[in-house]
C-alpha cells in the first residue's frame, strides 16, 4: 500500500474527472490516480499510525458512477463539499479553469489597509447586500429538496431532506464575504466600489483564508438547480453511509445543521448581476456547530461605512488558524478612471516602502471620469 505525506495544499489533480484535491484522482484506472483501492497518509503527529484512505463508489441520480477517497476515521460530512465540487467540475457545471488574477475593488484607504495589515475584511453579508440573494438560493434548494422527497422511500433520507427544508426557512448562520471580480478594469465596478482594483492570485487567497471558500458566483438558474440537486443527492447518500457505519456518534446531528447548504447558496446570485463576474470569498459559521467540533467562533469586529455599523471578520483570524497559512500577496494594482501621474507615483512609492516593489501598477483604460 502506498504512503503519502500529509499536506494542506490542494491542486487540480485531474482535468478529466474534475478532481481538485491534495490526493490523487480517486477514479479507477485513471492515469492521474493510483492503481490500489486504498493508500496511507502519514500522521502530522509523531508516533501516530498512518490513516488509511479507501476508494468509495457513489452513483448520481441518473445511475452514473463517481468516486471519492473515504477516511474511515471521519464522517463523509467533512469531505462533502470537495466531493460535490469535484463532481460538479466533472459534469461541467462549473469551470475547472480559474483566472490568473481576481480583483478586489476598493478605495485608496482600503488599499492602504490591506497592504499595512496583510489581510482582508470579510463583511457580514446581511449588512452589506440585498439579503434576498441568500433567500433566493435557499428557496431554490428547498424546491429541489421537495422534488427529491417525492421518490424517496428510505426513512433516514426522508428525515434528512425534511429537516433541511425546515432549517432553510430560518438559517442562523453567520455569513461573511469579500468580493472579487475576474474583470480588472470594469466600469460598473469602478462606479460601485472604488477607484482601486487589487489583483490577487486565486490560489493565494484560498490558502491565506484557509477556513473560507473562494468560488465563482453562479448566475444561471439552470446550473444553480443542477448544483443544488447534486449537493442534496450526495449529502443524503453520505448521510446514509455515515449513519449505517456508526460514524455520527459524537456529532449525530451534524447533517441537520445545513452549513453545507448555506456554503452552496452563498454563491448563487440573480442572472441580472452576471456582468460583475464575481468571485466570492465566503466564511460560513454556525453558532451551534462550532462548539460541538471543539472550535471557537471567530472574533467579531466592527467598522463604520456610509453611516452604518458593519460587523466583519479578519481573513487571518478564521478559526482554526493553520500555522502554515500563507501571507496575502498582492500581484497587481489598477488605478481607476481619472487617475493621474501623481497618484500613480504615490502608489508606487508606497508599495516600494511596503516591500512590494514587484507589484505591477497600471491605470484604467476605461474612458470615464469618476
């Protein structure tokens, strides 16, 4: 049996099967996988036995196979998001490719804050955006769950779907977000958010904010429905496996907390906003679940914006903080329409004095004065 070293740095392991993970592709006979049906992973703790990962066979609603690696020591609930998004990539419901850079639009003061602190502010979603965005996604998932109930005859699965429908009516999660765009010189973004666009590499943002999820926002309802169906289907199948194998003794109601569903709907938006080309960094926290997993809630901070008090969380304070998490690295700064040579010179000098002399600085090409 092969043995791998433990790692926290995922990558696209298999384009064909959409596998973005730290381990090889789990599909049998894949050139990007392993021939054996199991492998071992060295423990991070000295003297502890390696953990065994075993290939698990699942079936889609239409009966097609898909695969994942099963950690016998933990419920499949923990791997649920990665398995779902891997399968979504395989089905071409989401794009496997990611942009080279994503851009956070902000003010000059915002740029200074990010450079000097080395972290991002993820603002409480309910204070910043139209909360109908979350209810839009929750209503769609509820609709799909009710459709799945029609043909479901397994008592445990029926109970799970009914509980999900009930919990989605009044979610209690704390959802904090930071927004980015694929477009680094967008007129609508300049008008809405500020005169500075800061370019980051997506992988660097993900590794920096280790407990948050960075994904492209989905605007099209058909794909939103397909993603909701895939997620609910895999969740109930994983719940049945974990229940029947006695893996939920310590956290028996973990599947009923709907955290994973909120992680999904946080990336659904109305098609009218598609021009934003948004990538969203979202941190979802359930007040009851965190203590049951032995984790503390992230510190709640506050700022004032446009006469409102906005709760937020710092990207480097998400619990649990990984000791090997990356510093936030800026790759590019774009100055918005109307910027002049004096502002550009000042920004360049500020970045040099902040040990960021390699950051590219350029001006917008949009012919519009703010």
